[in-house]
């Protein structure tokens, strides 16, 4: 009996083992098949380097060569699977200006190079097959077709924007009229708050400090911009600037106040911050700032020409302020991060009574996190389009994130245009001692008003810069000055000087002049 039970138990164990063995075998086979499938999928998903036709102008060769390995007329892409072609349209023919790998990864769903007219005179294509950018699908009749739809789309957007603006304006008026409460002060420095904004006059409700010589005297309007209005007032017997932001510009107010409040931000090249607060009625905000007696650099250059010494002083103080803004400081455990201005122009630079420049208008500024590859926090598309660097104009950099170093390089490009703007009003840099009238960058070449399309074509594709007078080569400081400008507005961002290097070069120019 026991032997029978023993045999049955052995058979039972063997049966269970056999079933487990068959299950294990099936599981192993299933896993092996799954592994093969995953391997096949992974092999298919491994990105193969795209090969594109490579043909660029000498001016663009350095920039587009960085997108991949170049061998004769072929380029193997490193950062993208898209080929790009930019064509100059003239007399009904499309002549290639750039055939290469795209600079950054973008959407390129089409297998063929189908023309996408960007603006008058320029046609572009982006495609996702090998050498697809060498064959452009385009006819002269197609060139004008998208413009009408674009125009109608733009008109529709404009009408929608107008409607939304009217609705928002009505809502703001309702909120202002329904609000009877006064805001409490948020600034300890001022001792008072803005009382009301009506009939174009800004008035204060005085606190412990007599902000105006006479109570209720309206402030003087200094400047009206797209985003703010600046008034002149008096605080403790000295002139101050009151920069008022409307309710719709809350983000710019917060961004600018944040920069002013950074630790260790006190510097001779930065407009002095005195306080901030809220308007007594409505939802407006204001900054209380140092008053610049000579106004913006734009207005100063429009009404003044200067000697070489005075011009060099403007250039040096401007560069020194930007170098400080870009610097990362650590003092007694207090840290100031690097900051990019993001919207440098002759309107965002002020001139003090002593003839030095200070930086202001930090609504588009970005604070850079510590480290060489630190990302930028904040920032926006620059309002002063004329001063935007080529890589920003053509959209080859990401303004919403990523490493912030390109923002500093963009500031240096704008700085070069400002230095040119100042020097073109220097009497000593012209043989007859008479400087020409004030010109904005590219105004001589493109006119007083410019569009994004015109700037992209002129600055990025044609790699043009403001003209430097030929006779500067005959002046003692001329060649060094022309070289400084060239090294700052280089098409390649990494090739541009740092702001501190600009300061050092200007110091060298100053020592040569005084020797």
C-alpha cells in the first residue's frame, strides 16, 4: 500500500513537473519572440543620419557647417532629420542660397522639397528624405498664392484682436468704476501711494514723506511707450521717475521688479531702483526709479553730436553696465545671478547728467541659473526687432527655455549696434568734423520702419551689417573701432566677444587716445 502511494506521489510530482516544464518552455519561447520583436522595433527606430545636399554662400558656411559633417556637396545631419533649402526668387527663377541640414529639429513631414514662400523674394522648403532639398517643387505662379490667404488670415486675426481689446477695455472700465477702495502702499521707500489716474494726470496721496512740493500737483509726462508711461516727480527734494504699468502689463512689471530686486544689483551702469507700489484705483503698478536728466540714448543722439572723448564715455559706461548685468557675483554668501537684458536698444538705455549711460527696461530680461549651461528664467520676444541678433530673427534658438548663454550673445550683438549708433554721431570720426544726423541701425539700408521678413533677408541670409565709413581706416582709432564692431556683431554667436571683453577693448582705445 505504501509502495503504491509512493509511486502515485512520484507520478503526481512528475506530472506537476512536466506541466511546469511545458509552461516554462512556452514562457521562454514567448519571451524570446517578444525580445525579437522589440529588437526589430528598436532597430527600426534607431535614427539614421539624414543626408542632405550641401550648398551655401561663403557668408553662411560656418553657421550651417555646424549642423553636420560636410563632404563635398553632401552633408550628414547631426542634430535633425530635416533637410532645408532657402531660395532667392528673381526674374521667375529660384536660385538656391542655402541647401543644408536644418540647424535645429523642426517639423518636416513632407518627403519632397515643396516651396513655402516666406515673404517677397524668399522661398523655403523643409523635407525628410535623403537629398530631398536638391529638387524644389515650385512655379512662379505659386509664389504669390499664400500671400493672399496670409493677408486674409492676418485681417481676421486683427479683427479678432480688436474685438477682444474692446471687450477687455469694457471690463477694465467696469472694474475701475466699481472699485471704491483705495490700495494700501506696498513700498516702504516712498511713504505714499498713487492716488488716481485721470485726465492724463497722475497724483499722489502724500504719506510721511512730501513726495511733491505741492500736494495734488500733477506729474509731468516724460515718455509714453507701448507698455508703460513714465512721469517725472519729486521725492525728498530730488527728481524721480515714476514708471506706471497698466493692468494688462502685470507680467512685465513683475519681471522688471524682479531684476531690480536681485541681490547686489546696485551699480553705476544700472538705473537705480527706489521702490514699487500699486495704483490707488484700478490694477495698475508702478516703479519708482532714478531720474535720467538727458533722457533716452535715442533722444540724446537725436539732438546731440559728441566729441571722441564724450562718445567713448557713452560707449564705455554702456558696455560696463551690460558686463555687470551679465556677471555672476558671490559676495559674503549673497549671490547675484547673471542676467540677460533681452531687449537692448537706444530706447532702453538712459543718459545721466554726467554723460554716462545706464540700463533700464528689464521687462524682457531673463535670469540665468548658475553654471555654464544654466537655463534662463523669464524673457520674451524683443520689442526692438531692429536690434535682434540673426539667430533670434530666423528662429534657430529657443526663447522659451534651454541654455541661456545665447541670450548673453544676443545682448552683445545689440551692444555692437548701439556702439555703432553712438560713434556715427561722433564729430571727431568724420573728416570735416560734422557728424551725420542720428541713424538707427539699418535705417540707411532698409528705411525708418522695418519688418521681420526684411531683417531676416538682410541680416541673416545676406549677412549684412550697418555700414562703417571707409575713412575710419585713416583715423588712429578707426581700425580698432571697426574691428571691435565686427567681432561683436559676428553671425556666429560663439564668435562674439563677451561684454567684459568689450569694456577692455574700449579701455585700450581710451589709453591710446590719451597717449
